[in-house]
């Protein structure tokens, strides 16, 4: 048996734990070598990463938390884990063979040895753009999809975005009934009252802070708040409090948090539903693709300044 090839492997590491807004300097591109092989007798899988995902939750993992979070903090000096679309190079696992396309948790590098293959999924629809498996087929960027799925189920949908360009996208490309630029609103409570004169049944929250507070004031009786993220708080050393929690009692509002790992078991059902929506033209999406792993730090930092339009990806190969 021929010896496994040894190749260059560029990766992005975290240099230090972050306080405040992350900067490109908090990360570093390093080059090492890797053998394209799996340990003999193991069920590991070696993959070549094609696309990497940039997501807001990654910021919270850059902090040194005093209390443990739902996922471990990133370790300074180590490669930053992320979701990717990848091609299997070598496999010791019976379910995967060289050439298979997969998506799942790998790392910000060109090649990754996956020692727990339960964190990856085989790609069933390779004729679709592979980037879909980090975006529309993995619920990202989440706001654009939540609104479209809500429209399909018959809801009246209003979106909030941080630029006039994004507001226009929500209303034209994604078919939202209305949208507003939260950075231009003097009073978020008034903005929501204008858009929802009879109140809100469902608020899908990815920002927290002042927007959550305003939404609570405008919830209808027995309204529901699905909490998926708190991007307005990730870069603050002291998180903002929520002042309008009394509304949860008086309006009998239900608030529930969601973490993606708990739903991997139903992923295949979601994938097939979304593929049919895409093929029928019910769902559309926007991606923002940075070329080259060396641009990963800038792409990730850009999320917190609203530089991306749509799902932020990095094309590695």
C-alpha cells in the first residue's frame, strides 16, 4: 500500500480570547502539513474542506466564559471549529468513502480529520449548489428563511434589518409584507406598533436587547417568542437587561430557546422539504461568498458590522 500523501494545510487559529468586538488580529492564518490518512483501525474520516461557514454564534465561543456555555469556548492557539461542506479524501468509517460529499462540523482549515463522524451528514442533492448546505439547507442565514417559511404557512411577515439595501431585499426578493431599518428608527416600540397595529403573534428573535424589549411590549395574548440568537449582545462585556418581562406574565407569552444540535435527528425531513421548496421556487436565498481561507477572519468580523448581504461563506477550494 502506497504511503499517504503529505500536503500543506492552511488553517485559521484564535490567537487570544476576545473582549468587545472581534478584530482580524484576534485570528491568525498558519500553515502546517497533514497526511491524507486516517489512523489504522479507526472510524475517522479525512476531508478536504470546500466551503466554510461564518456565523454570529462563533463570536460567543471566542470569549473565556466564567460559566460553561452550550458549546465549549474556542482555545487560543487551536484551529477554530466551524461548519463546512467537504469532500471525503480517506475514510475508516463504513458509511463514508473517498469522493463522498458531506457537510457538518469541521474547522477553519483546508483539511480536517474528523474523529466523531456523527457530526457530519452525507449530501443527498449534489446537483444543487454545494454552498446551499451551509445556507438554505442548514437554516442560514436564518432570518431570510424564517420569513419565507412563515409566508408559506400564511403569516403576515415583517422583517427588521440594518440597512436600506437589506430592507429592500426583504420586501422584494424575499416577499416580506413589510420591513424597516432599525438603525433609522428613533423608537422601536413605535416602529412595531406601526407595522403590527393589532400586535405580534410570533417573534423570531436573533438579536435580543432593545428589539426583544420592544417586541415584548407588542406581543398579543398567548404570543410566542422563538429565541435563536442574541447578536446585539455578543460583543458587550455587560449584557443589556430586558425591562419588559412583565409582558410575559400579563400577556401569557411563551419564550423558548433553540439550539441546532437538538434537531439533527429531524434534519433529513427538513432537507427534503427545503429541496422541494427550492425546486418549486417557493424559497429563494442570498449568499455572500469570500474567496480563499485567508479571508476567513475578515468575513467573520464583518458579520458584526453588517457587511455581509445574506449568508456569509468562505470558499476554500
